[in-house]
C-alpha cells in the first residue's frame, strides 16, 4: 500500500520492474498472465517511476482486494 503526501492510503500497488518482462513494463502484456491480446486495459498498479501497470479483466478481478464485510447489529428486543 502506498501513501500519498497527505497521508491517505492509495489503492495502487507498486510493482518491482525487475520481475516483469519488457512487454509488461510497457503495458503491452498483462502483468499476471502475460497475455498480449486483447491488450490489457485495467490499471492495477504502477512502477516506481509512476508508469501504469496493466492487467486483463480476469486477472484484474483476481488482484482486487476483497471488499470488507458489512457488520450489522442484531435487532434489540
């Protein structure tokens, strides 16, 4: 999790470019499955130089954090 200068959390994950192929670093291949066609369109993170890291739709859903559960109180008697 990254922190902006104002101290608020951001949802973008920073990826290590050393672990990615050149196609993944340039946004031409999915960061997870390496698929090139159809071209990945979902921004799932960034590199340390703030360039976008993209994933295909299926992999983007897998990388998204699970929503927090909604806690509901039992009704009072």
